[in-house]
C-alpha cells in the first residue's frame, strides 16, 4: 500500500450546522475547494446532538455510517436504526429524512456523490482484511493502528493506493468516477 495522504480528524475544522442540531467536519471534497453546489463527491463526519430534518440535496446520493451512538432515521419510506455495527446506509440526498439520536449524541460518517458524476462504495472492514484501492480510496480508522509504519488515531483518515492488510477496524470509502 502507498499512503497518499493522512488526514487527522483533529485538523479538520468543526463547523456548526445552521439549525444548531450538530456540527460537521469536512474530511475531503472533490474537486478541491468545491462548495456544496459544485462538488463531485464529499466525505465528512457529523456530530448529531439533537433530532431534526436532514438537509436535502437534490441530485445527490448519500451513504451514512454511524461511528458512535444510535441514530433513528425515518421519512420517505425509510425507518431504520443505525449503530456502530450497522452496515453503511445509502439513501437519496433529496429525500425528506428526519434523524433522531437515541440515548445521546451520534457521530456519523457521510459520503455524498453527485448523481451521474460518480458513485460511492462504503464498507466496514475488520482486522486482517485485504483491501485494494480504486480511483479515490479512503480508510477511516475506527481504532488506533499503524498504516505503513505511520501511527494513526481512531477517526483519522488515510487516502491510499494499492493493497493493504488492516491491523484493526476501519471503514473503506471508494469514490468511483462514472465518466
């Protein structure tokens, strides 16, 4: 494996939501510097403190994985509880979805892609998993571990190429161009 970049969560600024229900840390966006209206893909973490409606993003597909806590999602045919053992959940970013933290704040990982531009695959991976990268591959570590002799903390992210074997738990995110 070759680590292209290490993104430390602590270095990603935490931005409050407009509705006051939580905060977001942008991990990566493409093209670099893109805003909410012109990204091709975006990867972020959010802390959900209070229940509320998700922002709607027409023409955007979203995939959400809960890292800490339990989140109940409902609306537009969705009624699901997600926790740190749940598989990542894909849904239409334009759907009317309400999220309610169950029993305390929730930390989630959110991947968004512009429909027709690219897709995303997100999966939980365990120790010993052999992984191969795609065109834009990320690992969000769920526990401290070394990648290529680089010590990393839980929730740090590595952009990588090639193949690797995980020492611990992580989430792999692959953005795949449709062009």
